[in-house]
C-alpha cells in the first residue's frame, strides 16, 4: 500500500494510517481530486453518502489502473437511513454509486441518539460484514456512552471510530476508551479547519523542522497513532499533506502540542446532533 504506514484493525484488516478525505469536495470535482490523490500515493479514500460524491470517487478508482485490493475505500451511512432494513438498502445504494461489490470500511456516520436506532443499525452492519460485503465496520462521532451501549447490546466491537480530533480538541478520554477496546481512532478535521495552522506553537515547530504547519499537525496525528484523512482540492496541498514521513516530532514537541488542547469542538455535538 504505497509507502504509507499501515494499521491493523481489530479484525486484522489493514488500513493506511494516512488517507484522503473528500468532505465538501463538489461532486463535479471528486473524480479529478481523487485521481490526483491516488497518483500522489494515497491508498485510502474516505467518502460518505452525505457528501454526494461517491460516484466521482468510484470513477477515479476505476480509472486509476491500480489493483482494487490496493485501495481502501470508506463510506458512511447517513442519519436518515438508521434502522436495520434502511441501513441495508443504504449500503446497496452507496456500493452502486461507488461501482464496487465490496466496501473496505463502512461507518455509521452519527449516532443520532434522539432516534435511538444506532444499535439496530449496527446489527445491519454486522450482517454486511458477515456476508462479506464489507471488510470492516465502524462508527463515526460516537461518544464513550454510545460505544459502551454497542458493547453491551451487540457482539462486535467497532474497528474504527472516526471523530473530530485536532490540536485544540484532542479527545483524550475517548481515545483512551478506544485503546482499551482495540478501536482505531480516526481523525476528521485533523487541522481544526485550519485554525491550528496559525497557532504560534505549531508555526514555531514548523520553522524548527523546516516543514509547513499542516505537516507538523499531520505528523502529530501519526505519532499519536491516529488514522488521519486530510482533505484538499489543490494538487500542491494534496502532495504536501502526503509528505510527512521525512521528519519526527520529539517528545518535547508532542508535549507542547498536547498543551494546546482547549476541549472545544468546531463541529456538532454527537449527543445532540439530529440532522436527518
């Protein structure tokens, strides 16, 4: 899988630690942008039904010339499709848009606790995994409370929890819960929507290591053991975000970034988010 380090999930599926996200990539740009990412060396692409660009992702994969088993494809089930049968139908629709028989990682996008159907939905994902249509199943934006309910009421521990995670919102307690149960932590908004890039600590480290602030933050994620999925539509930035394997942050560097945590979200709170 290119030169990127891989992580082995709790069901022995391997996934690159550095992937490419397509959140907010317009549908008409998705094929071009993902093609650039694959040419750069990314071998993990993260999309979702809600992003409305699965078709473009699928076209880029099909035209890449790369063997299918070299590319890890993640997509996600949207909130309006919670429930056992709706989730199975939603997966069929996503797979059809992607042009794939098998999806590598399928996630419940949000727990939507007000609907109280995420456990039922999870059981549909277990079925997809058992049938071989999905290689690994996971969740996104689940809190400790949501995870513990899954543990109590189902037989499968999520392989991944994809969560908001950046230097200003480090989710220490949730990452510890993941570690205790063998769940991989995957970071969305890994650069804090750009806010972390102007932080004096980050810019100082970038100058010291002769790299960009974005490269410092992405390297921080990798050294913490997070899976990280930066996004960009700019070819130069796509390549820059991939070039994070030529330097290491010291223990002191990591400690300085740890001190930046404000415990404040940029995105919605999973305990109350109810868009359907």
